[in-house]
C-alpha cells in the first residue's frame, strides 16, 4: 500500500467513526504532529492550546458539520486531509509580536509545505488524478483564511471569483467546500468570537452565491471577458467585449527535467521559442549563478516577437505567480493573449530526466525549486492548462 492510500485508510470512513490519531500519525502526519504540539497560539483566540490541539478540534468539528456529511466520500477525504494540514504553516511562521503569539502568512507557507509533503512523501504527482488531489488540498489550505475575512477587502466579489475560478482546473474545488473548511476552523477553537466568525462565514457564502461562484466558477460571456474581469478591469461578466487580441503566446511552467522541450517539439514545433536554458548556454552563465542577465535577454527576445505580433513559446521554469505575472503583463501590453501550460511528472522520473540532461541542475536546487513551486491559478491568464508528461 502506498503512503497516500495508507493515509486514506487511517481516516474515518464515516462521519460517526472516531478519529484514529495514532494511525493517522503513522501514515505520515507524524512529519508535522510533534512540531505542531510545540507551536503556541494566542490564548485569547485559541484557548484550546497549541496548534496540534487546534488541528484535532478542527477535524472533530469538521466530521460533525452537515455540509461535510453531505459530501461524497472522496470529497470528505480531501476536506479531512486539508483540515489536517491547514495550519502546518504556523510551525515556521509563529512569532511573538508585542508579547502575543501570531503567525503571519501561515496559510501561504502552509500550502507550499503541504505541496512538498503530498508530492514527495505521499507521491501525489505525475498523473492527472494525483495532481488534482494534491492541488485541491493545497488550494484549500492556501485560502482557508479568506472566507472569514473577505468582506474586509476592497473588491470581495472579485476576490471570490478569482479563487472560485480554480474549479475549472480542479473540479473538486469550490468556495462552498472552502467555506466548510473555514467553518470547521472557526468552530475548532475556544474563543469569544466564534459566533461572530460563523456569521461572517455565512455572509461570505451569501456573497459568493450572489456572485454566482459558490458551487462552481463564475460564468462569463467569453474567455476574453473572463480575463478582463479577473484581471481587475471594470467590466460586467455577461458583457461580450470586443476582442482584438492576437496570439497565443504560450508560457510554460514546470520544474527542471519535467520535459518542457519535448512537449514543445511534440505540440508546437512550428513556433519560435524563447528558452532561458538556451540563452544561459549562449551567455555562458551557470544555472546556479545570478539569472538576471539571462532573464533580461529573454525579455528582449520576447519583445522582438511581440513587436512583430508573432506567436511564440516562452520556455522556463516560471515557478511562482510573481514571475509569471510580470511576463503575462509584458505579453498583454503588446496585445497578445496568453496561454499558460503547467507540466509535471512523477518525482523519481523528474530527478532521472534532470540527471540525463546535458546541463543538469543540481538535485538540491531542484528540491529547493519544488519548495517554491506554486502551479498557476486559473485567473492568471486567458487560458491555463495542467498537464502530466
């Protein structure tokens, strides 16, 4: 039995079944449980104690929720694993400020930690099914704090629509399920504001329903309209915007050794390619050296194609939203529409392919890149695809 199936076997098979914590720890959660038990929380908002105590309460409250019990077994498993992992980011993020414990950015960091754990330790990578399981859990962890706080944002409907759009890539991910996890998180603590929290979550669910994205991604008249709305332009989702874009410009994303070059040869051999690997070799710069000159040379090569309005492929790792966002902005400024293609393969296969490259990246560097990897979200471009190769 593989590690993922071992963890699933340790979970409650029905909401009425008691949680077998020893079995869950033995199936992989012991990678975090001891550290969670040593991670303190602000007693004003977490009278239950440390993060492990809170995590156990969240899982218990989740099992009792009618929203959880109404879900099919496979979705229940995803929600339970997300509840197990939802606060692991507090381990590195917890600090004392003005004499009180706080954990800034723990949801973002926790999603990265969860991705590495699920990918490497539990083997959830390399096939569409495993990819979707992993990324659904990671998106739930990443956004579990948003529903209770979304009303405080400047554009809550846009924020909800951007998160809900991930359901196009991950069919099991919905705002309704995110709200279920957030409700369990709110109830799974001893605090004076629990009732206020549940009311905020009810309002968030109502806002998502009014924005037509509670149970599925928000519908749009066209892909062009969707891109404009999700990019923050002041447009109505049902509006058919005039589309004068050319393209596509294809932006690849994936770890070294995934097979990006092979995918290009097999799927778009007729398109010119801007390859940072090729530019690195051309400039004589090591993969472990500063990549600033390589990136700048790549952008200038892109501008040549953009000025000519010529579709092309941009081939680099592009592991983070900030890197991709700068490139998408550049391409769209020239009127192109952008297609992001995210590629992955199995972990051992990944390392093998990298070793066999003519310019192999050190394995330690690949591992560090995995810890930074954040696959593209649906709102990042007009078209986003997840593929396994």
